[in-house]
C-alpha cells in the first residue's frame, strides 16, 4: 500500500525566514510525485510534478526536490501570501495517494 | 481554458437522504477522479472514471457511487447519508499524469 507522510504538521515562519517541508513516501512504481497548495475552503492548486530522483522544479519562492524516499519543498524568503496548506501526493500503479499536509503560516 | 467546475458549492442534508454532486472537467480531459476531504483523514480517493468507465475505486462503502457521461462530465451519488459523510468533496480532471482540482462541494449532514 502506498503511503505518504508529511512533516511538520504545522509550521509558523516570520516573513523572510526560509524553511523546508518534508514528504516521505513509499510507493510501488513511482509514476510521479506532486505538490499542491490548498487555501482554506478551496480545492488544491497544482504546483509541481517530479518524476525521478535528483529532479528539481522551481516556481517563484518555491523549489521542490526529489530523492528515492522523500521530497522537500523549500520556501525561500516567504511572504504572508504563501500561507496555506501544502499537500504532497504520489502516483503509483493505480491511484494518487495524499499526505495530510503541512499547514504553513507566515507572519509579517 | 476554464477550470474544473463543481456544483453545487454547498449542500445541507439530513441523515438518510441521498445527494448527487456534479463535476465538469477541463475541456479535453477524459479522466475524472473524486476525493473526500475531512480534517481527520485528509484527502481520500473515492473513484476514477475514464471514458465513461470506472478505472479505480477507493475503500468506501457501496453507498458511494459515480458515473461519467460521454462529454466527460461526472456525477457522484451518496445514498443513505450518515453524519460522518460531512466533508469537502473534490473532483479532479486529468490530462495524463497531473490532476487539476475543482473548488469542491461542501456537504453538511445534520
């Protein structure tokens, strides 16, 4: 059974204070690892797809990396508008399995 | 392109009733998946449809069912509602590997 564990569950940062979110996974036949951002009361918004160990993707202040066992979402100099829940998911042979997310709060 | 749309956005039902939720995928997407999101369990996979056929199904009771039409629009139905069915129901459409989510339908069961 595919499993995804995200840590920490919640993270509070000051504006400009860089940090990383972790996503550990076990999956039979990784077809992709996905990062989404979800704001309260809304659907998840797609951020990145990573396919193989060593791959990196960047978008504004966010950078996602992938190893054979985990992925990191690095947030550089975050702003209050980066506050959201960040979800990690893995695509195995059949379905997409999500972690429970990391709730990020960035204070001004 | 317009995103995934879901109707209605909010629903209030009582125990024992049934409910039908609707999802219109992004134009050109043939895959539609449904998820249930609750604070305790997170996002849990319900089922996936592709070209009107159910391709995968999650571990939910038979009260949860779905279908997909020839235009790729999808509906899910929950019969004999229970209090624990209160959740955000999310639909996602896919263009291969990546799924794009709609805003969800917030279902409250009283």
